[in-house]
C-alpha cells in the first residue's frame, strides 16, 4: 500500500509540473519595438507599444491602403496591455508591390494570420476600423483560435447598404457640390482636382468634423495608396467601383461567437442605424454610439472613446 501511495503521489507531481510548464509556454513576452514581417506578397511593418500583462490588442486600420498611424489615440490603452499596429501590405511603411492581384480580401486575411503567427499572438483582442472591420469579420469567419474579443469600429459589413446610406448623405450636400460629383463620376474623371475638392464637403461632414485635422489623420490621407484603395474600393468613400462593391457579410455575422463591441459616430458614414442593424446579427454584441463624432470617433471624442474600449476589454477579461 505504501508503494502504491508513493507511485500515485509521483504521478500527481509529474502531472502538476507538466501542466505548469504548459501554462508557462502559453505566456509569450510581447516586447515594445518595431520591425518587419514576411507575408504573402512582401514585408509588412509593425510597431508594438506598451508591455502590460493584459491580453494584447491588435489593430486593423482602414482604407484599404491607409497607414495605421491614424489609430494613434488607442496608444492610451498601452498602460494595461501591448497595442500592436501594423501597416497592411501596400500601405504606410510596408512594401508597396505593383501586383494588382494582391489587393484581394482573402490575401489580407492570410496576411493577418501570418502577422499573428510571427508575433506569437496566441491570445489577442482584435480592433478593426472601417475597411478593417471587413478584414476582421472575414478573418473571424475562418474560425481562428485565441481571439478573446472583437471591436468593430465604424463598420462596413455590407457595401450595398453603405452606398445606400452614402446616397442619403450626398442628397444633403449643396446642389453645386452634387453636380460636380455627378459630372465627374459619369465622365470617369474622378481623378480631377475639382472632383477631389468636392469630396471634401462630404468628408468634412461624415468623416471628420473638427478643424484643423490632427497630424496623424492628415498624414494618413497624404500617404493613402490610391492603387490599393482604387482597386478594392473606388475613387471616394461614396462612389464604389472596386472589387469590394458586392461585399456583404450580414447573413454570416451570427457565426461570430466571441464578445463583440460595435462603435459608430452619430454623423458617421457607418450610420448608427446600420451599425445597430449589424449588431442585431451577432449574439450578445454590444453597441456604443458617439454623439459628437463622425467616422473618426477615436479623434473626435478621444477620452470617451478610449474609456469605452478600455472598459469593454476589462469586462471581457473578467469573464
């Protein structure tokens, strides 16, 4: 009996040590810094801010073709957890290959998987903004492991619905502005200075309502890769001609099973009504509308925005 007791105790100790080693192996040290990651089509640049012990937050920027720097207000969350920025291929400091076949949602989903693997992000929260919400949802539909929660900020999850909302906003613009937009869209001259100038009337109402623009946002627009943006979306936020023109994932949103937060601004191109519509498909999802914001609530109501994101992430981690 004594020998049996010793054997059982020995097995228990070995099992305990094995479990402990397994748990330790899951903890990956996320260090601050920046670098490059090899992905399909080239290299992407990343930057990690903060080294807190909470689960990292991975940011998916909008565009497509914009750099990630405009999401800088979310750095305020780095006192609790690592915040991970990366410029998707074709944008910012990442490679800008000339191969147009690379600008497909499926390749960006593959890229996201490669970034997670390279940074050893076994557990992660994902934040997507604008086009980044399309990327985030398509990634989640692959059923990846280790995603603790999802934040879909100013979402576009149905391009037809986005266009429908944008047309209502366009109808509220001055008649002269509408005439200019219509003229150049019909003539195929949307690269003209007159058309670009007219789009600013729309953007000042539904993209970013404050004046002046913060440097990070100005820089994002100055560095926008129009080859990527035009191939996938089109010449402007409200005139869609690219390969995303038929994108619609509303009927698949019920497949998302992680805690999910939707956010939008009261004057957002991603309207509160449509964002609420998306929320209704995701089981248990929550919603926050920022009453004094448009498409860039993280800049227009920074303190409140960061507070909402912080509380959501904390609550998820309590569960």
